[in-house]
C-alpha cells in the first residue's frame, strides 16, 4: 500500500473535494446517489462486481434480472423497449445510429452533435449531413432549432436525395431545450425517424414521439458515470436491428454495478422520492438565479434550473478565464466556453452554494471585469452540408499538420474539438475554405491553448466526389 499511496490516480480520488464542486456526475460526489445504490456501495468492496451469472442476465438477454429491469424502465418512460449501456451515452448513440441507417445512407446531424455520432458514421459507413443551427452572438452558442428553421433544413436536405434519419440534441449541455413535439412531428411528416440525444434530459423525447432516445443517468439523475439507457418505440428501426447494433458495440462483460446504477437511477428519477429531491434542488437553483440576477449578473436563459450559465462576455472576460480564476478558489464549474461558464448544481447542491457562489462571482467580477467582449460571429457554414470527402476516408488518410492560414483548400483529417463535450468546430472531410480558416483563426485566442496553432489535413489525393451543400 505504501508503494501505491503516491499513485497519481489514487491520490486524485483520495483528495478532499473542492469547496464548490459544480460539475458532473449530477449525484454531487455521492450526495444524491439513490439510497439503494448508496447502500449497495457500502457493502463489502467488490462484492457487487459480478459477471453475467444465471438469473442476472445482460442487456441483450431475453430473461433475467437485467431484462426485467429494462422492461420496468421502458414502462416508466412509456417506451416499448429499453436497453442499458455501460459505456455511456456515447456507445448507445452510435448503436442507435447504426440501427437506423444502412451503409451508404445519409443522416441529418446538428452542428452541436457530440463527436461520438461522427464515430458512428465512420463505423456504419454513413454520410453525415450536417445542419447549422440558430446562433447567439452574446453567448457564442448554438441555439436549438424552431420548427421553421428545421423545415428549411429538411427541405434543403431532401432536395439533394433521400435521408435515413434525423438527429436532435435537446436539452443541450447548457440546458437549452427545443420544442421536441413540434420538431419530431415535422420530421415524421417528412417521413423521417428521429433519434434524440437526451444525455442531459429526462426522457421527454419518448412522449414527444421520438423513435429512439438516449439517456445518461449520470447527467440528470443519480447514476454513476458511464450509466446509460436507450429507449425505443415504433418499428423504425425494429428491436432486432437495435439489438444487432448493440451487439457490435457493447461489451460482452458489462459491469453489474453500472447496470444496477442505470436501473436504480432511472426508477428513482420517476419515483415520488426522486421527484421531491429534484423539486427541492430546482427551488434552490431558481432562488440562486434570482439572487445573481439581482446582483447584476447576466445568465443564460434555459429550461433547467440546475444548470446555471454565467454569461461572461458582457463582463469583459471569457468563460475560460473565469474558470481558471475560480478553480484556484475551490469552485469547479462543468463547462467553460468563450462566452459562458456553466455550473451544474446537481440533485443535492452543496450546502454552501447560495452563500459561497455569489461571493466568489462578485470577487471574480471585481478582479477581471473589463469592457464587454465583441459579439461572437457565427461560423461561415451553409444550412446543410456533407463533407466533400467521405468522412471515414478522410479520417484514415495520410495526414500532415499545417498552420490554419496555410490549410486553405485542404480537407480536414480529424475533428477539431475545443472542449470536453466533443462538439467539433471542424469535421474530417470538410474543405477548409478561406472564410472557414479565418473564422477558426479568430477562435484560437478565444479558446486559449484548446485550439492548436495547426490543423491536420489530408495529404495527397484529390477529392473523390463533389460536396453537397444548401
């Protein structure tokens, strides 16, 4: 034990928590774990680390405790089927995409997609049709589309050929919500099945009519990291196609603890106890928002009282600068961006939250405030576009690294993701034109060292096919 005491991972896990941990998972370092899961974790260490023993089963087994738990969760959310996953929303988003579309098909993906969906396109040999979203110059964030915007997207995409499916993200990482019933109804009228990335939601997409919905209980319930669930209804795709895709992408030795975490967290989310817990936390979040607005802070408008987005651009500094300053003072936010710093309050916010956070933010403003930042500029992108070069081909091709200014006319060879959620500013196979290069150059000082001074580009061959954009 003496040899391992100084191990970096062990030291990190054993370190005392910061004064205000306002980040994922939503259980807040264990405070809001479901009582049943907390009790399980107090049992003899490792006693819950089990294989697929008889009677236990697994996510793809028709019988056993896991199958029974999945059926219970499907019924709770009003879905026809439910599958648990143990490699987060990432693996289930990819499996859902592969179940929806055959190789060579085109799928409509929003520009605020998680990069795991790009990986799914490579695995499934799918062509991503990337659609732009409304842009907020004050925060620098994409906004969810309204029906009129999505109608333009669908018409532009379908004018160039058939589309296999539409993907929506709601709520966003920052808690902004789309009108899912209206958007899903619109997609259905155009004949498209819908996959909703609800990693930050609570399953509302099922009632809104989505064929496939992916949940992440660590982000908006009391589950452990990597807990995830896929809810399905309807016949596009059918259950057999979904299970085939899950078989390709899920481990054959799923963690019993993570499967139990998913089941317990989702059932607790729908329970009277869980709903009381959420109402208490949301009431605290609303009071905190009101106090901060009274103190003159601008906050991002969203539909989730447990996600507090501080708009830093009006204060004259970036969310990254604010994050670095707060980290030194024991306040750990979830998501720093150029114009916004998002705090996740969790299902049981820290006891000192209302006292300490306003004080630290007031000190932050005193220390860093300057003239408001210039409004952010939307990336120069068409409404709908597919990469000029096939995604998988560009990603696997020989590459070289060039300064952004010298990359004009080249194809990107890897996604450019400036921050952990993995939302790409550039997608492999996209041609870097002069306007895009200039926009990316302007992004670099906003992101600090999170955007490198060079970009990986495909080395050699000419394009294989023309890009399609609208």
